[in-house]
C-alpha cells in the first residue's frame, strides 16, 4: 500500500471505538474509587494514546509498505443488503480459500451469545519475522490489542478483534524438506524434517512431505494453518499412529513480547519450546516458522463411509453396544482413525479412515460387524451401504490426482483465476463461514471400553443421542497409539487426559454464515439457544462418566467454566510460569488462553 492511500484510510477511520459503537466493549476497567490508580488499559481508536497518522506511517515504513487499514467486505451488504455484490459475498463465504485470503474475515462467522467476527483496525501482512517483530514492538509501545491470524480457523474467535492490530501471516507460507535436520544448538542425530512458514496450510505441508516420501502429522482439514494447530496440540486423521502434531515440533522461530526473534527447541529456550507444544495459539508469542519431524509415508491410506439405521430404540441400544465392542476388538489400534456419529433418529453414521491396509484387508476387518447387522433381520437398515476406498498415500494430498480419480471427495476454490491446487475436502464445506450455536467436547478414557464399564458408555451414548447427535472422534484420543507417540505426547502441554482417552466426544450445532444486525443474514438466535441447551444436556450424559472432564482447546465450549484445567490439566501452572517469563505484561491475549484470567473478556483492560 502506498503512503498516500494509507493516510487516506487512516483519516477516514471513525473517531470512536469500533467496539463501543457496536456495543461490544467491556467498559473502561476503572474502579469506582476516583483516587485509585486505574488498571492498565489498551488504547482504542479515537482515544488519547491511539497512534497518530504519522506513527502509523512509521510502522508502515518499517514493514516495507505492508500495513493497511482493514476494510470489511461486509460493508457492501450493510449499504445494499439485496445487491448482487452482497449475494456474491455470501456465496464466497462458503469458500475457505476466499475467507483465508481476506484479512477482515474468519472461517467461523461467530458464535451465538459469544462473539461475532469483526475486523481489526489495521493489518500487517507479514512476509518475515522482521515484519512480525516490528508489529509486536509497535503494539507494545503504543499499548494496542494485538491479534495473530494464520489459517483463521479458531472457533473461539481468537484470529480477530475489533480495534486491534492484526499480524497476518498468510504470505509466510514457504515449505521446505530437510533430509538431515539438526535443531540449533543441539547435538543429536540428524533426521528428515519439514520446515514451514507460519502461514502455511496443511494441504501444502502434506503435499511437500509426500513428494519427499514422508508423512508429517497435522490436521484433517486441508485449509487449517500449520502454526495454530501445532500450538494447540493438533490431532489429525492418523493421530492414532503418528501422535500429536505438537509432539512432532522440533524447533520454532518465534517473536516474543519484547520484539526479539528467538529460536526455541529442546536445547535453546526449552521452557518456551515446551509451552509452544500445545499451550494454545497466540498466548506466548508469534510463531513465524516451525520445523516438524516426519515419518515414513504409509503405502496405502483409505476410508470407510456408511450409515446404519435401527428400527427401534432397543435395536439402537444393541447396535451401539455391538459397535463399541467391535471397535475395542478390531479398530482400537494405530491403523484406524476418524469418527462414528450417533443420531437422534437412531442412525449410526460411519466416517472412518485407515492407513497401512489395502482395501481388501480393510473390508475383512469390518466383515464380522456387517454380518451381524445382516443377521438381525428387520431390526436394521443400511441407509448408506458401506463404501470402502483406498489409494496410494503419496497421492492422498495431490490435487491433480484427486480431481481426476476422486472428484467427489474434494471441492475447488471457485474464484476466477484461483490456483488449481486450491482444494478442500467436500466434507469440510459445512465449516466454511459457519455460525456456531454450540460446540462441546470431552475426552473419554479407554477404561470405558472394558466389559465392566462398556454398558455405562452405551447407556450414556444412547441417552445423549436422545438430545443431540453425539460423535466419537477416535483419532482425537491417543490411547491405542504406539508407546513412543504416547511418550512424546506426554512431553507437551496438552492435557494428559488425551493420552488416556480412546476418543474425544463432540456435540455441536451450527447455521450458515450470519452476522447480527446484517439485514437478511442475521443468525436465528432462538434456534441457536435451543440447540445449545440440547447439546449441554447431551454432553452432560457423557460427562457423568468422567470424574474430571478434559476438553480439546481447539474444539471446545466457548463458555467452558474451568477452562485452564479442562485444556491443560496439571500442566497449567507450568504454562503460567512460561507466560510470566516471556510475556510478563500480557501483550498476547486470546480468549481462554494462558494468562487471560488477568484480563477483561475483550483483552483491553487488566483485571489484576
């Protein structure tokens, strides 16, 4: 952006706080005693202390013209809600690539009674760690709210905040394979590793690793950012074999609150390194580059899809029991991942993946369960007969191969001129731009699969399914993984409950992209609240089985009460020590992140 254009945008900004104007501010944070020293507060537009146009221009110069005032594409809908431009925008809000390329947007448009996607005031489109350091230093010196966006997939709304300075890492997306990586300052055996910029997406990381004959552990959704997922723990479709993404971190380049660019690994700043492995994205610093260990690429990967409908409640109970016994005996191992869903209409939906088996071997594993279903006569109907697919793993993340051989499993970035490799799984379409009604999770300990407790698990799943769909994500519980991956996971900040769990139970509801106050595109809050109530009741049935429920930070309840214990368990005090050492003044704030208990809900006023 040129200097003249930037100054014009600065001059056109409203002279009052965006958050206050929209009614989303959290107050001044000052106490009732007029003689008391007011708590530390960050500055908003129009307030004394907000940077002048000249100061913004100084930052723009330091980042080589990469600073811009953020303008929301939703403005077109506010001025002309029935226009063709607005209709086109909402079609594009179902394209995760478009959302990711637009700094004013996030992959989730909001959460009922929690947050609404609203753009930052300014954005630094960083190209390297120096740009990030300049933005961090500027935010610290001018007492600004700082936000970091890479993939922008945060359900909690942490990729954006009104009246803030956004560090946008989208363009820092280079990926390089190193066949003999050694962390800086360490004397260890070299190993094959993948080095990725903070803005890289998992599609890019998987593709680069596969071309080198390797696999890197990451997320299931192709448009999720690498950096955010690793910092939050990171479960993927094949975590039962390859463990946590965070456990694969070998080294990180990170900008800390003092504006310094540091290298963190097991030998250099090991405390910060540990905190970055699952301590939550955006709480300890801005990660600008990550190096991840890789694994031998499996020969074959595949999937099983299907649905079975029980014709009575009693038959559905028996189906749940039979499936859970089958899972324990045949699928509870490193070969299998993904999920099963139990719905209110007595349907069991199957969406499983496997690695290291060919199609015939995978079909043989499932034959006993399918034969049992067939033998039950009229009690069950295969509403979606099982489909087994398998392909060489080296092509699993190859856009050209998938377009030619499995076009039904992917969707394309449909913008004119978009890169041909911009694809995403068709199963993730619903998540693009969605407005969440509720989202809750809890880890289910493997002891529930034992004969003595399986009956309790079955009853809880059945009772939960009366209120809302309940999913068991088997790859998001690490029990059953190889011992070396369990040990690596224990050396991360992620709640240790994940290591003991056979699955993560998830219940959620959502609607299409929606924004309060935007005519024709407002969320149905009555429906959202009713759905949220049912989800709370459904998850309550599951949590009866877990004395101290834990939750996955990236897929959890925005309103989680004991969030620090749920997300990190006994690791939280250690994370607090790291936070105090590297960010004592709390520059890095995210909702329910490390140290966020010291701040107002919007991150602008220090509470203590």
